[in-house]
């Protein structure tokens, strides 16, 4: 089996080549990933050569527009969508807010929207606010001991008034992968639609949206090796009918219906570099085959997953060996079951003090509720102190993990 060439991968990221930046072990990737040169080079090129109004019909303008179109096409292909089923916005939080306003126009007072208390507030708050417009908001609740969702609890909530179910592919705290395909099938059988927040899942795997059969699927490009943008996939049948939030004269253009403001041209133009990075990793490991974009992306994420699982194991073993420590979610090191995001707390030491000790050892980690305030609160953890979070990606090394384990063994 082919293994990930970590040296090759790290050479693609400018941060690892910078003497000061390279001193750090980057372990708060769930808050934002590093960016490879395939993306940064395109951003610099746009600002230095084509920073003009795109699509205006002259040289640099046409080049700018072509770069933006290429990003739409590549990222759509990477998740097995059509280019006009994909929209870019400033963040997943704002994209979800725009979606909520659009979808509210097609709901009637008393219609039910189901949300969870596991999600990041981005996929909770905008929908909960619709209660002020007369819609019924019901909460699919986690097990307060584990932070996990039980699909059977959701099925008990669904009835003929249910129009929309919003849930996460993978929590940014519990990290355990929810069975999106099975949940979606059950929701569709009840005549409702799903909105899936994949922000914490997409850095570890670009899903096939057609295989999942999801209606709407959102994630953040700045957490998947790209610029600070959010991506929305909307199934064509829904995008054709959703209330237009863009300019009236763009109503016939599906990719603009959920874009009320002018997009960030430069960041869209460089976003295709994410897929270029995947392609370079693929070519380095498998050669220049005729595989399509989706097949290449799938092969690369298989490499990433195996690497992340190797990184997970010693860190999970360390945390599981500490009696005073509680890991949120399924406490196993299996990339098929959970993302390599470790949110934990101690009943003996404050999370802020654990984080300070890790940061003192040049480990970039986080400590907070990470916008999953309701989940943290439900589990009986003080949201003010929150949890410590160590979130890994495929470019992390065994040296990073060893450094973290040594600190954790000392302070815990």
C-alpha cells in the first residue's frame, strides 16, 4: 500500500519553509489549515497581474474571470457536483444565514425545523432565529455524557410538519462522524430536506455529495487548505426553486441565487489551487494517470486518512490513560469513525492552564468552547473555560505528536 510522503507534502506549504513559523507544531487546524503554494501563488498572481473587474472582455480581465470559473469547476468536480450547484460566500456562518433567509420564504407558520445541540453555532443559530417568524424549532439532543447524537432520537422527532433537518457531518468538538447517508435517507422518506455542515469533516475527506444525496452541504475553504471563503453545494432541484437572495437580474443563474453581495474575486480565483494541491500529491504518489478529478481527490484523501490515523493513535492512548481526563466523542483512533480532533477537559486542571503549558512548548493548540457553546454547556463543562483542542491534519508529523504527548504526560 502506498503511504503518504510527508516530506513532499510539507514542502508544498510555505509555513514549513519559514524558520520562525516552522518552530511551531500546528495542532489547531480545525480553526484553519495552513495553505499550500498552489493556492498562495495564485493569490499573488491575481493581485499583481489581474486585479481588475473580471469578465470585462479584455486581457487581464478575461484571465481573472477564467481563474474564477476554473475554481468553480474544480471544486465542484472534487465533490461530484455541477459547477452551477456550487456557490462561494465569505464564511459558512454567513452562508448559512443567507440560506436560512432564503428557505424561510418557502416555509409556513408551524412548519418544523430540527437542529442539534452538537453543531457549531453556525449551523444552529440562523435556523433557531426563524422561531421568531412562527416556525417550530425542535432540538435533536446529544447524550450529555459522550456528546454524541443517536439517529433514533432524530427519527422520533420527525413528523409530517418537519420540513428541514440541519445537522453536522462531524462535530468540531465531538469529532465523531455522523451517518449522513442513512440520516438523509430517513429525512427524505419523511418528505423533508437536509442541510449538512461539513466544516469539520471536509479537511479530512471531500465527500461525494451525489452519493450522500444531501440537499445542501456547506464547508469552509480556509479549513481545507484554501482562502477565507465558505462553499455551498445546493442540489439542482432545490437551487432552481429557492428564493433568490442575489440581484434580480441574476435570478436565472443558480450559482448566484445565494450570493447577495459581490464575491471576493481574488480568493475565488485562488481557490482552485486547493484541487491543484491534491492533484500534485496524487501525481507524486500514483503518477500522471487518466483518473478524473473526483477519483484523484478520493485517492489522495485515502492517503491523508491513513496518515491521520497513525498520528491519532499515540495521542488518543495518552489521553485515555489519564483518569482525570475526558475526551469528547468516541475515544478511538480510527479515521473512519472520527476526525483527528481531540477536544478534552480535566476534572483536576483548568483547560486554560493545560493549553498554556502546550503553547509554551511551541504547540499551536486551542482552548475555548469553539462556538459549540450549547454542546459544551450540555455536557456540564464551564463554557468560560471550555475544552482543550488538538486538531491534526495529514501534514502533521510524528514529532509533533511526541512533543504533545510529552507535555501532556508531564502536566496531566
